[in-house]
C-alpha cells in the first residue's frame, strides 16, 4: 500500500502544503511549508481494515516550552488500544526536575488527540486529579492547560505571524504512512508552578508537534528539536527517515538531509554530536538533565529518554552560504524505542 518514496533533496523553498494528507486515495508524500487543517487518513483507498488500524494508528500532540529558567514538556498520546499523557517541568538553574507526571487512560474515553494540528486544535486528557488540554481559541492562540497534582500551568501560544510550519508526509516500513505538522518558535505568555514555585513564562518560546501515522508494530527514532527567535530546527533519524528534517532561518523553512546522532545510549547525559549529510547542520548538544520512562506490559513496551539542554555549532541555509554560529540554543533530544 506504499506510494513512491518521497523526494528528500534539500531545497530552500518548500512547496505549499496540500489541502489534505490523502490525495486521490494515496498519501500525498512530500515535505511542505504551511498549515494544514487536518491530519486525516480516512480518504485512503483501499482503506486498511479496522483491526489493523486499531493496532497501528498512533497519534500525539506535544508541546515543548523553553524559558531561561525552566523547560516544560507536555504530551497527549493515543496508540489505539490505550491513551496517555505526561507533563514535566525541569529547573534549568538547579538542573533538576520540579515535576514529572504521567498517567495512562482508556481509549476514546479519557483522551482525544485532535486531527486539527493548529487552527481548530482540541486535544485533551482527563484522569484522576488530572485535566490537560491544548485548544485553539480567539486571536489565533493555542491555550495550553495543565492541572495535575505535580504541575499546574496556563500558557497561550501565539500562532499569528508564525513562521511557516513544516508538514511532512511519508511512507513507513512495516506500516503505511505518517504525517506530522511541526512549528518553530511561538511566543508565549502565561505561568507554570510546581514544587511550591511559580514561574512567569513571558519571553518563553514553544514548539508544537502534531503527529498522526499508521505505523509499524516496532518503531524507533532519535529526535532533536530546538527553537528560538529566527533560528530553529527539527531532526529525526529512524522510522520516518529524513522526511521531517528541517531548519528554520529567519522564518524560512529549509529542508535538510539525513541526520546522524552520535551519542552514548548508556550515558545520554554526555554530549551528543548531531550532523546532516548535506553539511547544513553540525551541532553539539550538551544536556542539562533528562526525563526518562521505561515501560513493559509484556505485549507492549517502550524505552524513552528525552534530555534537555543546549545546542552549539553552526548551520547553513545552503551549501554555498556562509555558516551561522549557534550557541546556547535551548531544546531537547530523544532516544525512543517502542513495541506498540
């Protein structure tokens, strides 16, 4: 059921996003710039059978929010047979977790992951003593709400005047296809509190990752994401190839080639060296701390570590362009293996 492989040639100007992730019954494979209304696979022809979709349809909505003092990560996850959410806040000054909360939920009852990635977004999770949501509202704002015993937050992410987000659609070995919409730095207003401390989030940035795929039972990836005014990037090596690799320079999204993650999986808090084949990105990541989770249900299991830290090195907008120095760019990396 796979269409042809996507074109991964680096290009300064990505084509505009299509209206749908499925065109004429097939995935609209490619890398694009701009918003899409929905990540919706219902138009596939032939449509995969319901039992297969129940096991293979994976969706998540993630927000990474960076500030001089703290970093917040919030996710809403639907793996078909279960839902979950997590929210953490890392103190960058003291280099320790102030809150690390997570909870599992029943499918279609305790969570919803919106097919609308940005405008119209309405993702939520509800569990014992927990209410989390990411909703689009007036003024082209995304409202992030976290109410858990460990962490509370209210933040507004500004979509107006944002740089064109990435839309990536591509085939998946052992599955069918995956689509993701990712933003670079969004201005933030709001607050967060944990461990008896409250932080004003004015001046923070946020990046949104909305992903929806028909994936393989065994899925693994390494990921890096960092964003600030005028500069950001998203990189992945694993199940999605180089399809979502992109650099934002001064608001312009630029496709990047395959990424290589040099790091010690046994010591993820040691420095990482990350490069792309096209020579446009060469960075060292220095972790400050990490969130990690290791779950084993027997028939499903996952191992995950997400270090928080800063990137330094250089990036270029084209092979013959002068290099731009990068220093102290806040973001995350991730090493994730799942049998789901």
